[in-house]
């Protein structure tokens, strides 16, 4: 179950930080609406990496659709050349 607290609870930030555990963020509300999320740094790294991967995959898809796709054999040869170089 998500841990939801009003942003005003940050006055007692040690108590709020105790609620942040790996895999369990603390959601902060402002005027009754979700506004901020506190994450463990390891969880943030996972989110950041997944976001970067998603962006790169989207760039590859756009490139393939606009410039054309290459065959799997051509891809293998490309990387074989890079490894041997």
C-alpha cells in the first residue's frame, strides 16, 4: 500500500525519510493533490536507466521508420567489424 503524506509533514523530515524504503516511495501531497515523490536513490537509478533506455529505443524506432531498417545479418557484420577493430 502506498505511503501518502502531506508535504507539511516534511517539517519532521526524519519521520518522512524513515518511510522511504527500497521499492516503496513516499508520495507527498499539496492541497490534497499528489505533488512529489521521495525515492530511495537505488530506485531512482532504476527509473532513470529505464527512462534513458526507453528514449534510446524510441530514437532507434524513429530512425528505422524514417531512414529504413537494416537486416539482422548487416547488423551482425557491423558489430563484428567494430569488435575486431
